[in-house]
C-alpha cells in the first residue's frame, strides 16, 4: 500500500514523540567490546548528523514538479529522525568518555556524492541502500554487547529504520513507474552498480563491528542482497493509491 505525504508527515510527527531509550541506565561494555565497535559507532554517529540541506533542496525541486507540497515537510521530519539517531549515539559516546568524530573518510565520500546530486531518484535509491545497511549494522551493534543502554538506542533506531525504508520505497515506486521500459531496465542496472559499490565500502569500513555482532562478510552480503531484492520487487508490484490511514506500529514488515 502506498501512503500519502500527509500520512508520512503525521507518522514522523507522532514517532518523534516516542521515548524508547532509558537514559537512567549507564554504558556497560567490556574493553574488548569497546575496541571492536568504537570506530564504527563514531562513524555512524557522524553520518547520522547531516543537516539534510541538499536532500531538502532535491525534495523541494521534485515536489514542485509533481505538485506535492507536503512531500518536503515529510522529508524534513525524516531528516529530524535521522538527527535524533545521531544525537542519541553521540550522547552514548559522550557517556563512554570518548570524543565524537568530526571527520571520517566514508562520511566524507558519501557527503561529496550527495552534494553533487540534485536528483530525487538518486537520493531515494541511495537512502534505501544505506538505510538497509543501517538495519544490518544496528542489529549487529545491538548484539555485540550486553549493554542495556546501547541495546535501547539500537532498538529505537531499528524501529525507525523500518518505516524509513517503507517511506523511501514508496517514493521510489512513484518515481520508477513514470519511466518507460528501456529507462526502467537501464535504471535497475545502475541501481545494482550503486548497491554493489556501497555495500563493499560499508563492509570495508565496518566489517570489524559487524563481525563483533555475529555478522560475517557472507552474511552481510546475503542480508543486503535480500533487502535490495525486496526493494526492487516492490518497484514492480501493483500498488493501491496513496492512503491516509494513520497506524504507527512499533515494528513490523517493510512491504
């Protein structure tokens, strides 16, 4: 089912009121666990702190073309949720007595690519791939330690990410359906190349933390392939018109 921008705006506004992290708990991880996850924890925290200005510019441009004025409002709230993740991860890093990263090669690379991009299509498929990787990463981070506070933070992010991917998949469907046969075929090939490059960059940077959470390279690649395949399958499935029914499950299926 497709949902309207009004639905997603209301969803994000509602979801931002949820308090799922018990900040009365204290960090409780071993020295080895900290060694295994700290770099990736800092790098993902940095990645979650983008101001989203380039994405907003693309969303505004796109919304004018399709005459959907509420879409940028939904995107702005989506960005706010991502920033919430960054704030929570940053607070956890502070509680560990560690300094937050100000620069990271992976984040710098992705930001440079994003800054050159004004296409809502490219923004959307990129976010789908990265958010899918985030699901795998934060589940691994959840499982890498017995720290109740870190598990709360990861659970909160995982709940949000499930809806984020649904939000992006629906928009990708709307963009994709306007293409003709040949453009669809070319686009799928380009999406696959972007997917392939992105997941290998993520494994290169964060394989250590993923393995600490029980995800080896083969497992990561297989999980990512499954998520990418489901998104591509969604693009080709018949969808009802956008609905406004307001339901806010804490977790659930993506499609």
